[in-house]
C-alpha cells in the first residue's frame, strides 16, 4: 500500500477531494497541519509520496518568526527532491516547491488575483498531461517564476506559469483541482470581499461555472493522480519482488 504524507496549512480545513481520490486508489493518507501545531514526521522515509496543499500563507511568511513551520516544510521538500519519490505541490504547495528550487514567488505586478475558473493551455511538454484548454479553479495572489531545471507544463493568462515538473516525479500546480463545490460555495461567502480584486470573478459567476467545470476537473485530477502515483507503485512492486526472491 502506498503511504502518502499530506501537509495542510489550515487547521480547520481538511482536504476532501485529494484524500478521497487517493484512498479510492488504495493509498493510506496521513494528514498533518504544521500551521496548527502538528510536527513533521520524524521518519519521512516511511512514506512513498507527499502532497503539499494550499493555504492563506505565502512564501514570504517563511521569514516571519510566527511561521517557522514553513521553513521546516521547505527543508523537508528539499530533502524529498533528492529522492525519486512522487511530490505534488498545490497552490501554496507549488510555490513552496518552486521557492525551494530557487524560483521567485511574487504577487502580480499589477495587483491582480486569480479567483474562479480560468483556462490553461498546455505547453508541448504538458500536452500529454491535460486537454487544451483545461478550465481550472484558482484562488491566489502570488505566482512563481520557473525553477531552474524544471519543465513548464501549462500557461495561464494572468499568471503565466501554472504547472511544472521537476525531474520525473515532482509536480507543482498553481491551480486547485482539489477544491470541491462545497468549499467554493463556503469560501466565496466567507471571503466575498476578496472577489473585488482585479482579475477575480464574482460569486454568481463562480457558482454558475462550478456546475459546468467541476466534474471535468475532478475526472482530470483523478487521472493525473494515477500517473503521479505510478513511480511509487512501481517502487513498491520492486521492493516486494526483491523481498520475495531473497527468502
């Protein structure tokens, strides 16, 4: 069984979609929230894959003594990148992976945000990964430059760098394939003031578009996770075969 370490950044919010999809694929998911006081695992090698989720924080908060967990997460990401195990960063998680690799993470130069559904266009390197276009959900003010040695997989209109792959098994997704309709409904109500930011979509538009795009995005994410998990599954089979032949 593939054990997946999932790192969240909002103590009151537990991931729904990614956990459900991974569990349905036979994975054991261990969810922790360092922002809420959970320690990082002492033995990360007991996990075969890792997901770093989004949150209201940003990479600049790593310099703030009130957010020491971000520095610890980046150290874990740095160590993880030296292995062949699958790593997935989503939104803030993607920015943390990019920053760990030396990329700049900055707000939009004109103060724009992406909040709502936006089309992505795959690059030649990402053409086998997603349709052209793919409508994805976003909620962010910061974007990342491309890390040295990484491949750009998808571009967007407001924030150009939307998805990258580093090595064979590490991915950063600026967008939110993990967000459910229930969460979008809740967030657009709780944080409606943010929807007046340039580039953001109003609540009515988002509620209309979630009905059009959510099931397509969820299906895409499930297929993406199958591809992302494959190296860990192959590694487990190899370990099991070695153990069997050594008996």
